[in-house]
C-alpha cells in the first residue's frame, strides 16, 4: 500500500509531474485530460507488478495514452477521462465531445470570414 501511495504521488504531486505534463499536451488541443483516483492507483499497481517502479510509470502512461493522443487533435473531443478499466485494458476512455450546434456555428463563422476576405483586400495587397 505504501508503494502505491508513493507511486501515485510521483505521478501527480511534483510541479512538473507526469500527469500534469500529459494534461498540458492535451490542453494544447483544447481537450481536458482527467484521471480517476482508481486509475492512478491501477497505474501504480501495474508499475509495482512489472517491477519497474517509478521509472516504469511514464512508459505505462504512454501506452495508455498513445492512441488517444493521435485521436484527439482535429477532433470534436473536449474531455478524456481515464478510469481503472482503461488502465486494465477492459474499456475505452470516456470521451466528451463538442456539441454539433457549436461545430456548425464555428463552420458558419469560418465561411463568412472566407467570403469577406476578398472584400477587405484588393488582390495586389495580398
């Protein structure tokens, strides 16, 4: 139990912790990454089971998040939640997606901008 607590602390407590680094990478794509406490404990348990200790924590996180990191950019995914089942490969992550109405509003605004650009500049100014 003590090792699990220590490993979980390594994942979350330092200012530049592994979890905070991954959360920041997801924020760059306008997506919030969340881990349940049970998921963090499962990651710690896996590192202990594999006898990799603290050094293996990053590798375990990478394996869990690799496919998700490719799926999130340029998608409508706004939130990703990692649960114990995700860590144990029993389920997929929980996704929250941008509502379709917001997506249409952004697309409509982009279309208006594209239509107005020629009116704002003459061709020799571009």
